[in-house]
């Protein structure tokens, strides 16, 4: 059940609080990508406080924020490139979410080593 809470937090951070500017500009502007990742990480930090000690929650959050930055750096460029080709765009978007979920899960099951 705890991991489902992480996934809900991911959905809130990656979609609900992402503005139009973040969504559109993060593929071409490091500033907007960093704003998106900072916002995402802040949401994940709030969620982590309900699941982990603050030290583990902070490590979990920062590590996943960094992974989110790396994944979105590449996938946002690809989705922008193929935005008008749905047969390529949606599989890339799905792959992006798969990578995020795998990162969140791997760090969740190994969260005891992430304490700061």
C-alpha cells in the first residue's frame, strides 16, 4: 500500500502540478526542466514524510529527483520531436512513465540505504 502512495505522489508531482509552461518548455530549456523537477521533488518530499523517517525521506526524495531529471532530460526531447506522430509519441511517453516507476520502486525497496 505504501508504494501506491508513492505512485499517487508521482502522479500529482509529474502531472497535476506541472504547468503548461513546464510541460512545453522543459524539453528546450534547462530552466523549465529544473523548475519541473524541483516542483516534482517538493511534492515527493511531502509524500515521503508520511512513509519514511525524515532522513530516509530526504534521501529518497533527492535521489528520485535526480533520476527524474535524467529521465525527463531525454524523454522530453523525444516527445517534443515526435509530438505530431502519435504512434511514436505515446510509446515514448509510456516508456518515460515506466522508467519513473522503476526508479521509484527500486529506490523504495532499497530506501534503507538512502538515509542522509
